[in-house]
């Protein structure tokens, strides 16, 4: 007469199998404890790097739009700054400084072919969704040269 496998008594080999199974589970927990902090640093560091890249790209886009405004025949410093600020507002970038350089130069009074610089700076901390994982610069600056 055969006994159903679930009703069979345990043998010495079954106990060894159970011990090996428990030690494998312990090894998996140890591996997780070692790897989880590394994975966390990689994930949150990547998010922080992407936020910084997005910020810089937003500043470049705003400066580019400013140079397009500069090329218009009726452009003024205030219209250039307004166009760049419009792009920054659309991207949600705050704590910025916009300047048309050289200082004191009015775009509407400059001759055709005169190079003007559009300088945009943004503070990093207010524009980051996550910060504190890695050291960051205090500001990001973009300068584009456009001709009148």
C-alpha cells in the first residue's frame, strides 16, 4: 500500500532541503540589503540629473527665443526680456535673472549687425523637484549671442 506524499514522514534529506531553502532566502535578503542603497542612489541621482538638464534646456530655449525677438526690426530690450520670460514661465522656471548685454545698450538703438548677448541665470534649488542627493551648483547660466 502506498502513502500519499503529503502524509509521508519527513526523512533526514528533507530537513537538509529545508535548511538549504532557508539559507537561500537569507542570502537573497542580504543581497537586497547590499544592493538596495546603490539602486536608490542611482534612481534618485538620475532624477536629479534629469531635472538639472531640463533646467538648462529651458534656459537655452528662453535665450534662443530672445535672440529670435532680437532679430525683429522693432525689437526692444523689454520685448526681448518679455519673450524669454514667457518661455521661462511656460516651463515653470523661477528665480531667474534676464539681461541684454552689454549693459546700457538698447536693442532698438543699435545698428544692424551689432552683436548683443542674452544672459539668463536661474537659481538651481527652487527649480529642482528633488535635491540633496548629490552636490549641485547654485546657479545655471546661459549666454547666447544674437545680431541685430
